[in-house]
C-alpha cells in the first residue's frame, strides 16, 4: 500500500465522522417537527401531498396499523414494478426496443428493488427500458430507503415514549424522509456526479468506432439521477451491469470517493439522529463506534487478503477483477463499504477478491447488515442486536435487563430471536438446497470451495438485502430468481415486522430513570460487548459454512491451489 | 421447625436422593419442560438406537457408543443439578411436615367448646387456645392476650405477644400458646395455611417460571434452533465439498457426529442449570427466613431501586437506649441511677439492659447479686405498661420501685397517695418532642426522675446505605416523628430522603409517585394500615409479627420480622439475576472453543491431496490427538462443565455491592473471558487423558 492509500482511508473516515453530526442533527430536526432549512423550500409540497393522498399527518397509529400501512405500500410498489417490466415493450421511453422481461426475473427484480436489496439477476442496459429504470426502479430506490427510515423512526418512538401504543404515522415518516432527506441530497449528489462526467440523457444507444477500428454500441440513459440515490439510499442497483466499475457510472477518482462516502452517509448520520432522539448523543456515538470498529476490522483483514503474498500469485497484489482506474485500495474499500452497508453497488468484481477479502464481504452481510447497514435497516438491525446484548449481559448487573430505561422482557427477546432466526434460516437452508441440487449447481461457473462461496454469497446477499453478487454465479434462472426473491423478502420483512413489534411493545412500557445501578449502553465496555455479541452470535451460526468456503479456499491458496 | 437445617451442599442424603431423581427425571413429560435438555435427550436416544442397530448388525462402533454414553450423562447431569436444588427444599418441607402434628382444635360453637381436628376447621370458625395448646390454623386473635412460641416457623425461641386488636393480632397455625387464653377467628381454609404455603414453596411443587426465566428460555430455545439449523445444513455443505474434493458421498458426516456437534453448540450449560438457579434463589431467601409468594417477587427484588424503610428497627435500633438520667427536684442523679438500675436488673429487654449499662458506665454502679437482694421482680405486661422490683430493706420495710410510661407511673404514684410533679411532666413532654422516649422512675409515692431513652442509629447502617447508593438504590426513611427529629436521624443515618409524620395514606401516595417516575419500590411493613402500601409496592415484605391483612398484602413474609431484611432480599434478587446472566454468557462463550475442536476434526479429509490431511487441519489450534478424540473431548467437557458449575448455580455468583458498571466488568471478565478460554484448556486436558 502507498501512503496515498492510507491518506485516502483516513480522509474517508474523517469526512464521514465530520458529516455524521451535521446531517444527523438536520434529520433530527426534520423528524421531530422542528424548524429546518428545507421547510420554507419544500414545506408547501408536504402539505400538498397529504391533501392529495388524503392522509392526516397528525393522526398516529399503533404498531400493527403502522406495519399494515408499510406492507400495503410495499406490496403496491411490488405489483407496479412487476407489471411495468412485464409490459415494458408496450410502454414509452424504450429507445433500445428491449423486450418484455420474463415473469420470474420480473418478480425477482421487483422484490429486490422494493426491499432496498437491488439484487440484479439481469444486466441493466440489455434488459430494462428507461421507463422501467426511472418510474419503476429509481422510484423504488427512494421509497425503499424511506421505508427503512420510517421503521427506525417508529423504533425510536417506541423507545422514547412511555405507556402508549402509538408509534407514529407511516405516511408522514415516508413523505418527510423522501422530501427533506433523500430528494435534496440526491439532487445535489446527482449534479456533482454529472459535473464529474456521469451521463444523464434520454438518447438512444450510440454506435461508435473504437480506436482499434472495432464497432461498439455505447449504452446511454439517465444514469446520474439513479446513481445518486442508488448510493445514498444504499440500494446499489446499477444503471449498467458493471455498476460503479462502469466509466459512465463512476468516471473519476473523486466521483469514486464520493460514491463510497454516499453509501455510509445516511446510515452513519442516523446514529447521531438516534442519539439525539433518545436524549443522549453518547448513545448514538456508541453505536457509531461499534459500526466504525467493525468496519475497520473488516477493511484491515480485506486489505491484508489483497496485498499479502501468496504462493499462487507471488508478491503481486491481486489485480484480477479490479478497476485499474481506481486501484486495489479503492476497490477493497468500496467492497467493504458496500457489503457493510447493504448497498450492493460495486466498483470491482467481488468474485475475484482474494478468499479472505471475499470472506470479509460475506461476513459483513452475514452479521445482518448492521455495520452502518442499509438506510434505516442497519440501525434497526443494530437495535435488535443491542436488545440481545442487553438481555444476555444486562442480567450480569443484577437487574432485569433494560435498554434506555425500557425493561427487556420475553416479547422483545422473542422478536429479536425471530429476526435473527429468519435471516439464518434463509441463508443456511437455501445455500444447503442450492449446493446439493442440480438446478442450484447448474448456475456455477467455478468449482471447489469458490463455487460454494458463490452460492453462499448469493443467499447471504439476498438475506442481508445487499444485492451485490459473486458474479461467477448465473442467477437469472427460474430456481435462483424465485428462491433468491423469497430469501430477499424474508430478510427484509422478517426483520422489519419484529422490529416494529418491539417498538410497539416498548412504547407501552414505563421508563426506569437511570442510576448507578443501570446497565450503561454508552461506554466502551458496552461497545466491546456489543461487538462481541455481534461477532459471536453471527460467527457461531456461520462458522461451519465459512470454513467450507472462503477459509478452506484461503488455506488451499496458501498451499498453491486456486480456483 | 427451624428452617436453619443442615442443608449443606452435599449432604449425603440429599445427594443420594438427587442421584435417584435425576434418573426419574428422564421421563420425557418432565424433560420437555426444558427444551435445551430435551434436545440432548432426543440426541442421546437416537445415538443409542444407532449404536444398538450397529451392534445387532455386527459392526459395533465404540466411538458412537462413547458418544451415546456421554450424551446421556449430559442429560443426567442437568437433571441432577435440578434435583439437588429441589432436594434441599424437599428436606426442609419434610421437617416441616414432621413437626406438624395432627393438631386437635377446641372449636367454639356458640358458648360450647367442641374438640375437632385442625384440618376440619373452616374460615370464620372460632377456636380457643390456652397455655400449652398448639394453634390449629392461621387466624386472628379476637379476644384476649397471650404469649406465643413461634419457634416452629421462625426458629426464634423467645415468645411473642399476640393480642386482639392492633397490629399484633395475627397467629400462625403450628405455633404454641405458652400463657393465657385467646380466642381466635380462623382466617384461612384448610390446606391453604401459611405452613402449607411454605411447604409448597420449598418443595417447588407449584414453581412457575418467572418472567425473566421465560425470556431467557426463549433466548436459549432460539439459539438452539439456530444451531440446529447450522448443524442440519452441514451434511449438504459437506456433500458439495466431498464431491469437490473427489471423495465419495459415503464419507459424509454420521448422525452421532452431527448430534455431538449440536449438543456441544446448544447452550446446555445454562439450559441444564437454569431451574437449579431459580430454585436455589428461593432457597437462599428461605435460609434468610423470608418466604416469597412467588419467584417473580425475588426477581422484582433485584430491580427495586427505591426502598421505603421504617425508621424504627431498620435505621435505628428497634429498642431505644438509655442515654441520660434526669433526676426530679430534691433527688440526686445517683439515687435515680441506683433505683433505675435495681429495677432493671432482671429486665431482659434491651431498654432495661441499656439502663444497667448506663448506670455502670456513668456512676460505676455494679451489678448486684439478685438473690441476695431478697427482691421480687415485676415484669412488664401489656396492661400495666411498667416494670420494677419489690424490695425488703435491711430494716425490714418493704418498698416498690417502678419504671414505665409517664401515665402508668402517674397512676402508680397516685394510687400510693403520692404526688406527680409538674416539672417531671415538662421533662417528659420535652423529651417526647425531641423524638425520644421518657421513662419515669418512682419509689412508692415518690417520683425520682426520668430516664432518657434515645433512638440509636444502627452501627454500620450508614455504610450500608452508601453501598445501596452505589448500586443505584435510593433509600427513603419513613417515620412518624416530626420533621425536625426525622431530619436529624436521616442525616445521621445517611438516607437519601425521609418522610416525616408519615401516615399510611402518605406512604401509599409516595409509592405511587415513585412508580409513576418509573421506579420500582420496595417496602417492609407490619400493620393493617400498611396493607395498602404493601400491596402497591413492587416488593412488599410483611413482618411475621404483623397482621393477617399485612401478610396477605405483601408478596413476601419475613419470619424474623427484621426490617433490615429488605436490603438482604434485594441482594438475593440481584444475585439470582447475576448468576443467570453470568452462566448464560459463559455457556455461549464456550461454543467458540468447541467449534475449534470439532470443525477441523470432521473436515480433516476435505480437499486433502492423498495424505488424508486436508487444509482445514490448520484450524486444529489445540492440536488435539485425533478427530475422534477431539469430538469426544468436546462432548465430555460439555457434560462435565454442568456438574462443575452446580455449586456455583446453587450458591450464586459472588455478590458485591458495587455499581452496575463494576459488576458487569467483573462478571464479564470471569464468565465472558473465562468462558472463552476455559474450554480450550478443558478440552485439551480431556483429549490428553483420552489419548494416554
């Protein structure tokens, strides 16, 4: 690694940490109904939207109604995206005359975008019309991220309110997230990206003469607007198949830096907002620290995996699959960030990562996408881990475990377990199925432990709503489209519903005032403890499967055998 | 019975009984109550079938046989942990039953007395008891006054006064009247008496899971399901890897190995010890002579963060101490001290003794030989409200010394045609105003003066409150004294807050206020007027000397009627929760080492190039002898750790009054880090033994 590599990583962390309280306190103002800068600009629009859809912004509901609204909204989004894909050939804005999408691919894609996963079994430029990309996919990029924010807002209200069953109004949470947070940020970011050279047009694909005299068709389209939200909303669904490795999506080192930063920006800022909303900024910073430490641990291991010498490639760093414009450090940083944050955008092919780096990517997703994680999703996933941690360790102080004054009882533990169990079941059972069935193995391009890692990665990515892939697996088959679609749904709503249930249950409880007998959740001891629980609970579940995939591959590589 | 029995941990009788019970508990209907251990039992059963089937087919696998044996031992050890915890309670219940003889009751039907069996008594029946009678059932004194020996339930041999009306009207079935006669109205149905409750509780017959235990069981079951999945999907992963390594699918993992892995991973340690921890928590409370109506109450005790403490008995010595002699006009202080001392020589009450001590310290008046005095001592009675001594002087004249309340002495002096001076009355009023108790001393018709009895703050109580504060518990002193006196004592004792001139309504209001602020409140009380507050408090401890109403309102009864108990109860509650958390952490942390033992053992052949040693052998960081010994060592360690931790589960982790943070750091270091490291050492040692 060069000094520039180190400087860039340090700069990344510094800028991220600096922006966290700025955006965090802005979001705190937005979601607690205080005056903020965007209110004079867009406040009228908010009112108009409520009048248009006939929603009463003041009326709040209990967790069941909240969940119902959320599910209905997502279901309608799913049906809409599914239908426009099925009939895209008859719809406007299709200059490349792309045919209708197959039904199972359409199901997979709609599920994937509605759930903020953006797993893409298809190649964007050869499958989706501009209409589908803009009206279907980009819109879902916004609303799926806003859904994540809505859930964490409900969870926060559950924690801070007492003796009530009312946890908020889904429609106002959704509207405010989009209007005041996602939209302004995306517009700003898109403009910067266009400035860096990302394309934004409605042109037909352009045939060009290459320097060697060859013939090539360059895909065009409104890329910048989708890329801005794909990064900011931790969606990750590329406009083009090559995602952020494509020069039209990610032209310069500066755009690359900003894209990496954009992935972590909102999830990191949400921790600060969380701290402010629960009444102690320290609580937010404690969560931020846990995320940052886990991120850095993964980054170090991943960089080690890429830069270390090995008998197969000698002392050379592993360049295969990396974008030469950015180099290894940037590719590794991107891969760690995107798998941490459930984003799934990539600027290098994860299939070509060294076994250790590939394992870091898989572990990042296996841990439930809580290392910053998806917008909103990372934080509510983390709250679920906090509940488990508080319950296991909180007993050791000799009181019924409590978090922020709320007693953690059987119901909360049950819901936290359900959330954990759902993702574990989804990953393990389907990986097992795919790795022994002919239709599962049919998609494999690689053999040995690497092939196993590809299958494991696919289901882990789906369950974590990440969406990135070890590209060696051809997943646009009936089997993978449907099973992955199912795993994505389980990984999304199997966590959202328990999280909202916890919010509802916590809201009904009284708040015990803190004293020196209270289990503290804002100091280094707790930070260490939470990291330990995340690693041990996650690690114990997946240790065997990791051993048979990346671990054994790494050991074999050290013996001079690669796949 | 005395609850202070020989219940030492490995009492031989209990031990043998527990060993028997652990086999009886193999009954699936019993096992299913503990999901984690139930899974182990199913695993043991399956492995046994596989071993048997192998034997019949003629290929006996000694490895599988050993796995089966150790799996069964895991179940037995878990059962044993529960059985030994129950055994201690059962032994107590046994002695309770033995002490409860088939009592006869003297039931009153109208004016007639009918002899009947105690078990036939119904609520509302009226019985009469005289000296020597055993009180047949729980009830309330409606007429008369008597001293009662309650050692059967409290272990305290000194008799107590029970009288109609007031706060000392409750009597307990099984206790014995030793003087006078009382009429009792029975207040409980047969089979529902206090002693029946104790028997039920100590036997654990009606033991229900507490809320925290339920939550923990859910966590443990959830983890078990996750591990079940991790193990159940392993053969598929293995099949893929075997194919990729060019090995035949027949080399896939066998069921006994999978079961061994599963049993090692699921939290068997805490699963096996969970109920023992709960039972022993109840047990520790009983050893402190506190009876809780439910396990839930003990847990809530750990959560209490506001304690309402009665001044008298908790903060100050229940009995006031003599601190000064104030003579009447024309009497020297020595005369007064001398008279007060003589009259107190055979007064065994703490007040009486304190007078003797004060007289000795201040004026060097030594104890005199009681027999030589030719004296008749008059003991304090509830009616006379004074005590004293009748003496014959050297000249043969008899005179009477009395000490007691000012009213009692006034009527005593006046009945002797004496005069009760206004000055004395003034002193009495002044002392009372300061919160002290004046004791007037008189000889025949002459008032000698007043003994100043003062509240003495208990030694060490200030430190105790400081400890409680460290644990995050706020103390509030409740007293009937005026604010001035209360403030002085509160400051001296170091309580956080006080409530002066407290009325029952005031107490109730205060509890509600604290609860609305999110606090959990604990209090201890005895009177009928305490009952609403006891019921409102999260932990209400009724004193055994208290009224039936108070005992029913609270969720614990303190047999010793010692108000300081509240603090001990809180500690027992905290210790119970700590033990649970610590062993859960230990159990989960153990899994890391077990993986490092088992995964390399089962995956050793994968991707090997000819020599049978695949790359995953590198994970064998403990350098265990062979794949088989590695798996066996993990299983054996897993079984033995349960038995090794039984003493800890029964005694509870060491409790110290420190802040939550300090307690967490300490327990995390011992049980978290210890839980990570110890199995590496344990498994390695077992492996070395196996391979000897």
